[in-house]
C-alpha cells in the first residue's frame, strides 16, 4: 500500500478507555433529555417486557473527523483519482474518527453510576456495549419496555416509546439501542396460483443467470477473497439446503458446495428461512469457489441478550480485522426512509463510510414496494438502499430483461443527489418519457437504485424442499454481489486492491452494464411509477452486470 498523506494526522486510538475519568463518579447527574423516535409500523405493542430479560444496549458514541473520512472515501473510490484503491486499514479508520475522550468518559461514568460495566466493542471505543436486565435498562433510561409482535415474524422485540439520558450523555452519543426503533421485517415474495406476474417468473436457474450476465463457467481463484450475506430476525441458514441446491443447480461449474463460515448470534435454527437460503445460495451460484460467510443476527437468540440486530452487524464489521472481514456484503434488509430516525440513519451512514474506506462493498436490495405510496400520496424512498454510501440493487424480469413492477426505486428526501451520479440522473429527468408528476418525488435527492439483476422466478431450497417462483429484489442483491465478488477476484489475483465502494466506478462505466429500457415500477394514487429508460433509471439503475465487459474494466484500473 502507498501511504496516503492524510494519514499523517491520525492519532493513537483510545482503545479500551472504558475506565477513563471514573474518578469523578460523585458528580451530580445532569438534567435529563427526553428522546423519542418511536415508529412501530406493522409491529403491535403487547404486554410489558419481562423485567429479568436481558438486553444488550449499544451506545454509539459520537465520532470526530467524519468529514475527513468521507473525503478519503471519495478519493480511494474514484477511478479517476491517483489514490484509487489506496484503502485505509481498520486501525487507520478508527484512529482518524476516534471519539473525544470526554464523550467516552461521559458514557462510562453514566454506566458506572448504575453499577453497569461498559465494554468497548471497537478499536476506538466508538461503540460501547452494556448487558443489563430490562429492569435495569428502565431504571437507567427512564424507559418502559414493552414486547412487540409482527404479523409476519416470530420475533418478539422489546422496545420503549421514549427514554431519557443525562444531558452530557445525550450530547456524547448518536444512538442508543435497542430503545425506540423497531427492525424491518422483509421476506421475499413467492408467486403461486393467481398472483404470478407472468410466465417468465418461473425457471430462473443458476445456469441461466450465469449465461445472462456473461459469467459462464468462471469461478473464483484468488486467496483471501470473501463474500457474505446478512440475515436478521431468525432468518436461519441450513448448510444441508445449500448442498442440495448445489447438486440441483450447479452442474457444469467446477466448484464444490462451499463450507460457509458462520458469524453472529442468529445463524442457525430449527427452521431455515427462505430469505436466508435465497441469499446464501445465489451469491454462491454466481460467486462460486469464493470463501463464503453467513452473518446472522437474530435480535434475540437463546442464551444471548436481545439487541438491535442491524446495529449489531455494523459493530461486528467494525471490529473485524482486515484479514478476516468479507470484501462484499449483500443485504436484503430495508424499510421506508422515515421509519428510522435521522440520527440513526446518519450514524449508520458513518458506519457505511468506515466500511467503504476499508475496501468493503455493501450492496442492498432496493425493496419490493415499487415507488411506494405514503399517506400524503407521495412516493416513499427506501433505506438503506438509498444511502449515498451503499450500492442499491433494483430488479428485472424475463429475457430480454425488463424492469419489474415490484422493484423499489426513486429519489431520497434526506440525502441529496451525489456527484458521481449527477450527469446520469439529470439525463433521465430531462429526456425520459412518461416520468411521474414532480409532486410525487424529490428531484434533487440521491437517486437509487444503482444497478439491477433478475428478481423473479428463483428456485430456493429451504428445509430440503425446492421452493419455486421466489421473487423480490432479495433475489437481485445476492446475484449482483456474486458477480462483483468475481470481479474482486480478478483484481486480487492481479495483486490489486478490492473494488470497495462501487458507485463511482459504476457510473463511470455505464456501458459495461446491460441497459434496461422497458418496463417500470408501480406508483401511487393512480399515478404510474418510474419508467425504465436508456441509461440510468430509478428501477434498474444503470442496468444489469455484464461480467465480461466489467472484467476488462476492473483489470484496467490501477
């Protein structure tokens, strides 16, 4: 690696500062600040939580120099920059954005005041964990935890409508969870009987996908290349299902069914989830012979305290060494943009920036609600696929491919249009036909998705049963991720860096994707959604991957 000049101002990380300044424990607690953000969505509040149940509270402590880290991300991710591919190490990332010692101290004093031990979960203590009973959490946070049930999940989440923190602690943290935010529950669609959206929904196979995206018989060869999928809320993975899928689908590919490394507290369980099996089967179907991992966080698993599973995933990524962390993550988690608080979304963006600066690619399914429709009859952008620091993956159907109506996409309200997509999006808005009325969306927002892949007609093996007709952008994200894992493989084998944050590369190489110009997504209040069009569009992004063309492009990069 070439040392980047900006590294010169990195300071020594305050690793394990949990006991800093505890000598002032006798200081009076500051007046408390009330914190809300409760938005139950489809979750139903039931009875009070068991006071003896355990919670893992994560205190996401404010970081410094985030603007400097974002500037570095832009340089190392832009193929036109001389610093392209010169990613930071995890140690350099954490040294740069280390919290102020006094903020870490404020959190630790607060915990100690209640007899609770805080444990640093990252190299710079920007995430501190405290395992407590519900009773203790309610005492500390001035909260009242209730159980919450969801109609399409067996998971029971313990959350509170509001909580409070002393003023100095509130000023020191971005997020504390689990508190008021409830997790998203997403499941792939399974088309049966009358709800099929077309004859071309059935029959997508690994062989067809490899042909469609010009992968052919290509398999990974580079040492140290790893890809991963994530699973949340009891989306369990069964290795026997992957092996059965391999025997059914992967004939002619010179690669064995992978032995998947399992990370997290919610990987396996009595029943395999269709979502989990879909993700792990198809990222390997395209990215064959690459080390594969399943990162599962249930939010509540036996012998483990309940936690906020998405934050827990980000914390584990942050604390995993460069030698062990996967270089690509595919995630099918998503929700409407406003269902998470702005503070949580901003902190999550910083965690995404941390990952991208290290050379990690994050791909997210764009969602299955079309353009969306709010109570105010406006389109609803999705999160996290709409984050400026991840790659959103939309959906197609059929051959020739066309945009599929279920695929979410549009324009964010919280994040502005990004420089790397400005020209492509401006072209769409000024030249595409039949664009929805401007009253439905924010034309100046971050536009998503960025790319697409097939999203209907997948056969998934779950609980040793082949399930046909599975659909959703949950199909598209692992498919595209497998292709990009193979592109990483080419670079690593050539002694080059991983691709890292993909979007600047994607928009500078739009001609290396299969442009989708037909179809569109569903809309709102009688208005059609966004149509596909030449170039970028808000359903399929710049198109679906063409491995042969992309392979030449990534090898030509420094």
